[in-house]
């Protein structure tokens, strides 16, 4: 099970319409998501008009895509308020910059425009090795080689500690797929923002199941 499968399953199950993807890159996931109301946000798309046309011929819904080549902060500040004023966001994939502050901002901004029954999906929540959870500077230093999940896990821990109005869990597949919905939390964790910022990968490794509310992939069908 990967993030595309999760997104496709939720769209089919809940008949979601408005889809947003933060961090699109080559469009590997974005172009394969079904629907006719899809928004792509990335400061540097790794595809051009020819790929857009080819993917539209394969999936006609892609003819109606909207592309915003800019930072997610700029998109949420300038474009999202008008775009989602009448028809809220149904489902979003947050897969942009894999750093705590960026991921948390993208999640919370997505939640601002999310419908009451909507879902935010977050990729890269469960790094298995310390090198996968390194900083962006360290990832740059190794010339962008290997897996980089960053410290997105801290955004999940923050939400589970600071927000009473969200239900948050992580599926144990595809580097950790976070699923966030509105609703009273099942279990609030006790950590302060200062503690979360200071936690290391070793801290996370010792507590990952509890901190993430880590679930087997099949839990998707039970939870939804």
C-alpha cells in the first residue's frame, strides 16, 4: 500500500472532489489521482507541457488541472482563500519540503480550507534510519542520494500533542502515511513545542509506535 492507493481509496469511498497536492515534483502521484478538480503546487515542477498533454490523454481529468509554480506559503496566502471560498478542500497530500516547520505549516494551512469530512495525507512520517531523518543540509551534503524523510514525524507529534480537534494516525507503509481528519482526538500526548523541537531521532525510534499512533496498512479500511 502506498500513498497513491490510499488517496484513490479515500476518493472512491467518500466521493471526494477537490484534491490538492503540495510537493508534486515529477507528478508521479498527481497525474494518476482520479478527478476533475485537482491543484498542483510546487516551486519547481519537474515536467513541462508535453508531459501534461500525455498525462491528460491517459487520464482525461488532467485536462482540468490547475498548476501553481510557487511556494506553498504563497499559494495558501494568495490563491487558496479565493479557490476554496465556496467549495472547501476535500483531500490534500502534503509531500513538500521534508522539514518539521515546513510540513507543519503545510498541514495546518491545508486544514484551514478543509471540509468537515475532509482528509489531509502526509508522506514521510516514519523514517526507519537516522540517515533518512537527517536535515536538509545533510541531505544536500550527500548530493541528494538515498532516502530523505527529514523530520516530518515531529509535525505529527506536534499535532497529537497540541491539537484536541484532530484525529491523527500514521499507516506503517510507504515511509509512513499520516492521515489527519477533523474530530476529537483519541489520545492527546503531553509534549510542548519546545520538547518536540529538541527530540532526536533516537528519541523517536524508541517511541515511534506511540508517538505516531502507528497502525498496520489494513487499518485504513477499519478507520474509514
